[in-house]
């Protein structure tokens, strides 16, 4: 999905792709099903929002410093980032975009996307405790699932774990 074209003074167009990964949990969760069988959960499914510039941007087109995140090794949980948020709407179960919470409201930048309806499985992922998502960068254009997987395996993605907000 592609964000609408930028207007003067607004950030440039970005593509945002939704996928998911299973992140390892910090503890083993055990749910007793019967006296003989236990269910052990070693990971949590989390939505990954891949943010990629629609085209190669000139350095002067956008402040890239806000997107400088640590390299993401897919088998680990990315670092938490308190200023970035992922926004979802409960009314129609859609992904609405992301925003960066600057020091003041005047500095807050929002990246909106066309309302993207989440599948039942993806919506369930937003209900994790605490609600979270992974924001990741490192690709340009509108990458396919295979390109995202390859980039992750090759260590070309940067990512942070962010809070999921519901409007």
C-alpha cells in the first residue's frame, strides 16, 4: 500500500507493507489443557510494519535520522522505541498508519495509509499484552514477502518494537 502523495511541508510518500513474525517470549507460558497435556508457548505472533520510501529520496527530502534503528536479527525481539506508535482502528479493524511523537505536538509527524483491513489472525496479533507491533526499514519501493524475508535473513533490516494504539 502506498501513502498519498506529499503536499508541501509534508513528509514524502512511503509504502507500508504488513506481515508478521513470531518473536520469542522472555518466559515460557504454560496453559494446562488436561492432566496429561500441557501447551507451551515460546513465541508471540506480532504484526510487522515495513516502512519503505516509495522512491529513493535525496538526503534533503526527509529527515532520515528518525528512521535510524538498530539492525534486526529476526530471531530476537527488537529494541523498544517510545516515540514511534502504530495506529489501528477498532471500529473497522484497520491499520491507519504510524506516527512519531515529537517533544511537542507541533513536531509530531504522522504517516497515514489508506485504511487497510486486517485479517482475523492479524487483528488477534494486535491484542497481545502489551499491544505492540514491529516497525522496520531497510527496503525501498513496495517489497514482496519474499524480498522482506530475504532482507531479514541477510541482516539488511532495521527495526524497533513500538506500542500499538487504538483509535
